[in-house]
C-alpha cells in the first residue's frame, strides 16, 4: 500500500501527460480544440510526463516536508485520497475512451442551427467573402482551400502571439465594422448603410480569392455564404454561382425557422468553434436537392455542388429571438450530393 | 424532462475539450507556484507592494496587466503567494481581477464585440472587474483572517507557528486572531481531499538547498499543486459539461426581453458553463437577443466565480467565505450591470 501511495501521484501525472500527448499526436485533438491551443496541449503533455518521472525518481524522503496536519502522506491511503486519485485518473481515461470525434445530431439540432453570421462569434473576420471597402481587398484573407495551411501556421504560433493576431484582426475589423454588423439589441447602432460601398461592375468577383476550381465550382464554406447574406455587395459574388461545399447532413431545422424542410431538402451544417468543442455553434444552409445518396444518416459528411440563391426570409423575429430583418437566406440548389469521408478538421474556426 | 437530454458521448466531448483547454493554463499556474515556492523567499513578496494597504490592494487589481492569468492558473499562484506572506486582501483582489484586467482578455473582448460597441464593452468590463475586485479586497481586509483562510492555509502562513504575533510591515488587522485556531471558527473547505495530497516544503529548508535541489523541489511542488487543483478542475468541467450538453440554452430565451431576468439568467449561465475568461466574450457576444448589460454581467461575474472556481477557491478560503463571496459577487455585479450601466449611456 505504501508503494502504491508513493507511486499514485507519479502515475496520475503520467496518465494525464500520456493522454494529452496521445490526443495531439493522433490528430484527435483537432476535434476538441482550436488550433491556437493545440501546441499548449502537447507542451503540457510532455512536461507532465517529465514531471511524473521527476516525482517518481525523487521520492518524498529526499525532501523536507511539512509534517503538520492530520495524516500525512507517509500515513498511507485514506478513503479521501483514494477518492481523489480515482477522480483524477478514471474520468479522464473513460472520457478519452468513449468520446467520439463529433457531437451527435440530437445535440446539434437542440443547440439550434445558426443561419445568421452575426450569431457566429469571430466569423466575419475569417470569411473569404469579407468585404473590401476600398477597391483593394486585404491580402490576408483566408481561402477555404488554404484553411489547413492557415491552421498549421496558426498551430505553430505560441499562445503569446495570440495578442498580435487579434490586433491585426481588430485593425481589419475597424473597417468592416463601419459597413456591417447592425445589432438589434443596441438601438444606438446605425443601420441601413449597407449600400454605402460602391459596387463593382456585375460579373466580376469582388474578392479575387474566389476562383472556380478545375470543375468550375467555387469552393466555399457554409460561413462564407452566411456572411455574404447580410451584404448585397458580397452577395453578388455568390448569387447564381456554382459552388462546392462540404458539411454534415441534418434533416431538421429546429430553432432557426418555422418553415419545415420540404421534399428532398436538407440542412448542410458545419460546426463552428471559438476555443474548444464545448463552445460549439452549428451553422447551416438549406440544400434543395432532387436526389440524395441512399445511405444518409444525420451528421454524415457530404460534398454538395450547386447554385447559390439568396431567398427572402419570412418577416418578423424567428423562434431563436433574432430578427433577421432584410437579410436573405442562402439556399443551394444542388446539382450533385455525394458522401465523403469526414475531414481531419471537422470544425470551422 | 424535455429540457434535459444526457448523452455520455456528447458529454465526454465537452468534458475533454474543457480539460484540454484548461489544463495547460492550470499547469502554467502550478509551475509558477512551484517556482515561487522554491525560489522566492517568504517576506520578500509583500515588500514588493506599497506599504499603504489601500494602495497595495488597488495595485493588486492592476497586476494582471503585467502578469496576465486566466482563472484556472491564478488559484495555485495566489495560494502560494499568500503562504509566502502576501496579504490576503491583495491576494483576493489579484485573484478576482487578474482574469479580467489583462491585455489578452481586453483584446478578445474587443474582437468579440465588434459591431456591438466594442470599446464601451471592453472598458466597462475591465473597469467593473477592477472596481469589484478592489472593493472585495478592501472588505476582506476587515474580516478576521481565521474566517477568510481555511485551516490548512492558516497553518502554512510563514509566521503562523513561530512568529505569529510579530510586527509585520503590512499587518493584517486581525492576524493575532490566527493565534487561537479552533476547529469551530475555521473549517477545511472541502474535506474530500485530505491535506496530504499536497506535500508542503519548509521555507526554512530552502536556504540550505542547492540550485538542483530547488528545481526538484519546484517540480515536486508543481506536481502536487497540479493534482490538487486538477481534482477541482475535473469536477468543475464535469458539471459544466452536463449543463453544456444536456441542457438546452434556448430555455433562457424567454427571459431575454426582461432586463433584470436576462441579466440574472446570463450570470447563472456563466456560473454553470465555467468558461475561460480569454474566450467567454465570444460566447457572450453571441447572445444577440440579450441586452448589453446582461452580457457585461456574464463577462464580469464568470471569471470571478463559476462552478470550477467555487471548488478551487475552497483550496484557499473557508467554505463560508467562498459561498459568501459567490453570493456577494452575484448581487453586486447584477446590481451594477442592471442599474448602473444604463445610467452611463
């Protein structure tokens, strides 16, 4: 028992370090944490293993301790300390074992699909369709196709650099904020200045980052379409265009609209993450399909190719308490719907 | 129960992700705690602060600007600093203020609230956080130490045993009361973890130690601090994950239109969700249907008190003080957010 008592702290730290490192190296961490925080998990995992070895190699006899208080470490295992170590060791291991890489459909539906970019924190700064108030768009815009590369570069940055990136985002946003983002809860906010920016000639892409791929489709994210919905200026880049989009299949639309999905229509959903999976917010666009793959289960991953149309929403506030105002709803008239394997990065950041 | 749907798999995703996000910051805090324990001599700490008590408390509220900490990491550090002689009032003020009054939180709040008066929201959040932390620090200064610190903390104070009544430059007014430690007046906050979970090192012994010995001491101290605080992080993450995955956030929506209820609802949510202060602004900004004061209360109350902190504070303070603190913070912040903030408009 005495040996166990001495080994338990070391073993607990070893378990934590091993699980953190395992999640990093196996790539499973991508389903739990924003890229910015992932290097911290690796560093902590390695340091915890080192700490565990130190604690194991230099047993308490070599140190001077406080011996006051009832029942010190030398006194053996008490029911309380057994419970403490049980809680430190078992739930983490159990959760690591049973945890899937994605939330179930029921939870996603209950949380309510967001169909308004204003309900997605931090999204507008990431959007490929972010407006350029002047003629020259910011060069730092992220492309959906480049997202993995972008994420890798973010992942390499230490948390200390978080500040810098946020500063640059803030700078970009000062411009964008003048143009968009009206908030119903704050009456002093001006609205209706969406048309202030001069529009380009129709037919050209306002954002040069939007280029059709080899199949002639523009690769986009669900969030890009939602962002563009509130901007007549950016909407032109998508309206009537053929896009290629991936997401998860859901049949319900609960929490976003009173309209029920008809026929073969479904929702294509991406989960948006701010920091970790606990703050997940699902965002979705409606897909109007004539044909669907035979084997579709909720949260199946799909690739949809189709034409984007922005349709007016029903008037008045929606069940989720948000008044969409004149912001139309993006709908994709699908040309093809295909099953795909789940991507490594299951979240949009 | 249509509002409660527990699913073990969804729960485990949320549970793991909160741990993965919180553990690195908690580990940084415990490492810092270990370094302070091994390398910073007792009595040195309080010499760093001005001798005027009120000024010292106010300065503690601003220390987060230089040493930004989020709430998971700040508890082990504060616990160590108090043991090293930091006045409890200053410690409490830093504990409450550091997760709010720091540059990372200011930037993330500004970024999260763009389009929703980011400047006003950020400055109000930091100002309110600072003011509340300083006021509570000044109040705690007047409470007998035996009713503030739990018994284990009291016994570990630098002069608890030897120089209990000696004069100190920054004397806690009622430190002498610490002399008559009785089991009725102080209780171990959460007796579930036995005192031996952490092994304390004698400050006196450090003077004779080599550098290598000190490093080992720091690592050991960090390790046991980690286990100590990690225990409460696990409990907090588990409870937060139950609410996060099993309870529908939409149950709050009917309250959004009522100014007072909306604020109280978001504060209870902040308590339950136990979010990290670096990211909670993004969640707060997302509650579009709620008034700005409710979001502000969410962001000031959350970093100062939530489920995991309720457990973690028990490592430092008495059970009674922890719960009084929770209730007082709730009432004060709700009052400020509901009645004071609209006046500033």
